[in-house]
C-alpha cells in the first residue's frame, strides 16, 4: 500500500502534490508520478522510477502547472518497476487515473477493452480503469457516473482517483478497503491516502468509508455511499502538523 494525493484549487497544485507524496514516502514505494490538467485543458504527465526526489528533478527540467491534479507513489503488484507502469495512467488523452491496491478481475476487462481497440501502454491492472472510464464517458455518462459504473465492475481492494481533462472541475474518487481521506480547504479541497500528506494545507478531514464514491471540487465535496445514497460525513479537526 503506498501513496495517493489529489488537489483542486485556485493555486498551482503541483507543489502540494509533491509535498504530499514526500509525506507518504514512509509507506514504501518503487516509483512515483503526477498528472495535472493545465489551463488549456491538456493533461501534463511526469513519472519516474525511484524516489519522489527523482520525480521532482524531472519536474524541474520539464515543469508542470495546473489547478487540478493527482499524484501517486506505486508499489508494483502487476507489471515491473518501469516508468511505463508508473501511475498516472491515461486514456484517450483526457482521462488520468491513479490507484492503490489491486483490481483482481482486470484481465477479462482488459480483453474487452483490447477488443474495442484500446491500446495498453503498461502491464498494470490499473490501466483498465482508465480505459473503462473513458469508454463510459464516450457512451455519454458524466465523470461521476462513469467512475461509478467502472468501479461497480471491479473486484479487489483499491483507492482510485480519476480526473477528466474535458471536465477539469472535479476529482472523482472511490475506495474499497484501501484508505482515503478528504482534506477540506478554503476554496480548495484535497484527497489523500493518509492525513500526514495534507497537513501543510488543512487540518479538517473527512474519512471516506468502505464503498464511498466522492466528487471533490474547489467549492465542495459530494459523497455517495456504497448503497448509492448521498451522505454527509463527519468533519474531523486535527491538531497535528
Ligand atoms: N496494482 C497497481 C500496480 O501494480 C497499483 C499498485 C499500488 O498500490 O501502488 O500498478
């Protein structure tokens, strides 16, 4: 189990994402990556095998900037430790996905996506999530519905974050077994696999429960539980820093 960070804000989120990854390094990982959506609605992607410091060095050479993005530290389960297998994974130039955990039934879904003409750039189980969400968006579903329909098909344990460059106002997240916590800011919101990742930016947290699907925007969050009902979850204030 490794690290996930997501942010949607008015400021450039890249420094928040990288600092968040640094604060999750203690969990162990083998590679790291970040994707942000820029002002022209393009996805910028940077990934590196090794430490977050190596990712940061690459970003210094080729800076990324954006007000919404996701970042990941990977502990490989499916596919070797390579840059191509590092997250985020993209589909159709518009969907970016990060994932901790395992999608146990990825193979039949991968076969289905291959038959539809999707090209896989990695050996991960995760990449099926990117293509499946893209497939449902193409069917006309919005991002929340597309992620909901995709995760309904997954078996396994996972925390998943998805952004869509054609809908750059929200991060859609889902969790089964793997932890996810939402960090509430002032006109900006965050999500991560652990509280420490977000302590530089907020002290107000909502812990997502098993099977929750959430939409995180700058101006608020909406959570739907495992039964499909919209729910309010308690906000926890922490004194940690
Ligand atoms: N199963 C995914 C992979 O191998 C995610 C592993 C993780 O939790 O980082 O890429």
